């Protein structure tokens, strides 16, 4: 998160504050390249006016890091987050709420990269500081609970995530009121948890309440309203009996984002992708393809050719071709997606695994079993390593590998994998 204001006395001056406000506005509108330029100016001004070890410098470092994170330039962001943390710990003490924010931001970077073992202790330390230094119903405490819950969801630890979301929601409702945007955000996250678990009847009213709050607070054409519409539409598009409800919501979300954020904003690409996926699931490929292609073009232009969001767009377009047996068109897209993700995240990230899985299935579909098998094995090894041996995604990997073994005449090995997958699926989460 951007830190536009500091609790400690600022010494960097009025010009620095104005620059920070400009950074915030550019970030909000997705103009990241310009925001980086302004953030660098703010950082140099803070160093000049406040000294190298002042919290104002830490704030500027954090903002620049956040912009790099948004662009997928994680190797540039990490040292800046770490330096901001070191400055605030030295200047403010290790138990200061600003330090908690720094820890939270660094943890968020690691979570983006799938480095869950590095993220968790930072989130927990951030939460501990806030529990120690803030009131038991402080909104920032609710934020820490929410972020730790997000991490647990990523790892399939749904039983650990749910009470954190509920506690975060209770704090936000008590302190901010039931109609505050932060309440809407937490409602949305809890709804996402239920959706992942297939609990659609529990998710739907939370999504709707979140949407109603945003519309009431911000009006019908705010970016947060568009996000809420997109999320509700995604729920409906995944449910065969309700997919017709999804299309108008996706289209309204897209219209808002194009109007408010400009037609080449990354969030526009998200709405296009959601609408395309809805058409894809209904086998309306002629309607899906141009939307996927436009989404890809926007992501490449706004974020650069090596951003993880570009990889996602490539993967989605490839999967559509793959489904239609257009393997020659799908394969290079999968490979480019895989290369981007490996470069951005390293070889063990779950998103890398998703593309490996798709590529392996493509080779299986063509009878290229010798090319598929090492991908399945790598996928299973990394998934167990990163997500743990009992994660639902590990079960999916086992199931896909079992199909491969049956195709290649290894029924006994396939049966063992299927049994293990069934055991994982049976675990109550």
C-alpha cells in the first residue's frame, strides 16, 4: 500500500507532500511510469530535506517500491521495502505502527511472488505490533487480520482464514460502521473464500452487500463499484444456472472502467478478461477471442511485455485455442507465459504450475507423452513444496498425472495417484 502521509512530524516540506499526493493520484489511475518519475523526485527531496535516516525517506522508498510491485518489477521493489523497514525501525523503534505497515508491505510482495514461508512471519509480526500498540478494534488491526487470511487462502488453509476474515469484518463494522468501504472490502474477501470452496450461496449475499456499500458511498460509476461488479459477475459466470446474470455485470464493470480509468488501464483488461472467460465457458469462442486479444494488448502496453498479468492473458488465450484443438496456436502462447512467470516469480510459483499443467495437458492431447510427463512431475514436486502435500491443487495435479499414466498403460500407478487425490479431496477445510 502507498503511504501518502506519515504520523511522525514531517520535515521534507510542502513540495514533498504535493509530490506524494501526485504519486497517489497517478497510482490510482494506473499511470505507473509517470508515477515512478514523481516518486523518485519525492524520494530525492526527502533525502535532501530530512536526511537519509528520516521516516519521510522511508515513506518515499515505500511508495516507489509499491509502484515497482504494481509493475511486476519485484527485484527492484524488495530492496526498497527492506530499506524503508530498516529506517523506520531505527528511527521509530521496532514496535511502531509504521514498522507494522512496512512489514505488511514487504510480506505482500513475498505473497505476490508465492514466497509464502517468507511472507507469513512478516504478516504475523505486523499483526503482533498492531495488537500491542493499537486499540483492539483499530482498523489497521483489521487490515493485518485480512492480509494474513489472504495468505492462508493462497495456501488452501481455509479453516485458518475464515475466522480472521470474520474478526476483521467485526472490527471494521464496529469502528467504521456497517456501510464503510473497508467493510465492503472485507465482505468481498470473505465472499472470495466461500466462492473458492464452492459455497456460492454463502458468497452471493456478501458480494451483493459489498457492491451496495460501494454504490452508496461512491456513486454508480466508481472504480471500486466496477471491481465489485466484476467479482459478482465472476461468481455467476462460474455457475451454469446463473451465467446469464454475469454478462450485464461484466459489461457494466467494463463501461465504468473505460470511462473513469481510460480505455488502456490494467483494470479494463481485467473486465475484458472476465467477459471473455464467460463467453469461453459457453463455447462462444468468436466473442471471446477478440476480448482476450484486447485484454492482452492493454496489459502489454500498460505493464510491459514481461508482467505477470501479461502471462495470465497469454495463458487464457492459449487455453481457448487449446480447447478448440488449435494446438499450434496455443503452444507458443503457453511457452511465452511460462517464460514470463518463471522470470518474474522463479520456478516454484503456483502460477508457473498452472501454465506447466496446461502445457502438459496440451502435449498429452497430441499424444506427445514424453514431453508431457516431465512437466507433470515437476508440477507435482513444486506444488507439494510450495502449497503443502494436502492442498487441493496438489489433488488436481495428481488427478491429471493419473490420466497421463492411464493413457500410457500404467494403471496401477494411476490408481495410487487417484487414491491419494481422493484422500486430499476428502479433507475438511
